[in-house]
C-alpha cells in the first residue's frame, strides 16, 4: 500500500498537497514562453483569421468579433485544461511511471488526483488570460468595452475546472495505446459543437444540432463568457450556464477520481 493510501494527518496532507502543487506551478513558470506558445497559437489564428481577415475581406460582419472572442477564450481554457490533465497522466501511468512518486507522498489518492485537476485548471486560466491581450492586439477593444469583470472571472474558473476534470476522465480511463485516437474523436467534436464560434440561440434553424451542442460543457462556458462580455447578444440563461458547468465539473471529477484510484491500484 502506498503512503498516499494510508491515513495521514490533515496538516501533513495539506503541506504535501501544497508542496506538490507549488512544484508543478514552478515548473510551468520556468517554461512559461513555451507553454504559452503551445496553448495560444491555435486560438490566436482563430481570432486572426475569423475576426480580422474575414471581416477585412467582407465575408463576415464587424460585429462577429464580439461573438467570436468570448467563445475562443472559453475554448482556450477548456482545451488547455483537458490537455494539461490528460496527456501527463497518460505518460505518467503508461511510460515514465512518474505517478508512483506522487502516490508515495503522504496524501490520500483522491487528493493526488485533485492536485492534478487544480494544476491543470490554473494552466487553463493562464492560457485564457493570455488571450485577452492577444485579442485586444488583433481586433481592438470592441468585445471588451462592456465586459463585467466578476462574471467573466467566475466563468473562466468554472470553464477551467470543467476542462481539467474532463481531462482527468480521459487520462485515467483511456488506454495509453489509444490516446491519440481518443483525442481525435473527442477534441474535434468538442471544438466545433461548443458554441465557441457562434451563439447558441442562432442555431434554432438547426434544432437537431442545437440540442446536440447542449451535451458539450464548452457550450455553457462559451455562452457564459459571451453573456458576461457582450450586451445585446442572445445567449443561454446565465444561471443555466453556471448550474451545468458546476454539475459537469463535479460529475466528471468523481468519475475521474474513480478511474485514478483504479489505475493507482493497478
């Protein structure tokens, strides 16, 4: 039995949890330019092509950037959260076995998994925050003039935890030999059914697709940020966005923790 599975004093667990989390944050700080280049390159080109090039060429209205930017920020946060949890777990469980060192820490196994989620959520928030100055530089201040800071931060946090919890599920339930296939099958539909490029109410002419997007947690993150940043654009009810994001995060976290404990025992 690993030390993390044994009963540890609360103070010792808290110190170990903080130390592991701080170590991960420190490593990210040392690699910050590389990290930002990895996570914001694709969203940058989304904003540049759809919000700048197409608008300049007349293929999209200038107001489209108001719809696009909140969705791309939500997309950046969720995808970064997923990748920051799932990929390291696949590597640590499958090849390097580095996870065994963490399981030897004086922490319950569930807290080892929770640390992974919190760390990934912080990375998602950092990537999302980086998109604000990038978007401002590319398309100007338009989408940010009516932004409500409190709700925006709240939805960013909810989106980050939802993405990180989703990554925990993928990283613990998927076999290492199939992770590339699973990522292709999961991330592509997630990318295009999350209302990051369009508002949910505008899909009423395609009701089957409109209902399909409701399965994707990214939809509620995109709509929540859109409601918090832009005035006058139809969107899902804000209270519904909050409830679904919290429920999805909790459900995914519980499933992911169960998978983490199973892989830890194996």
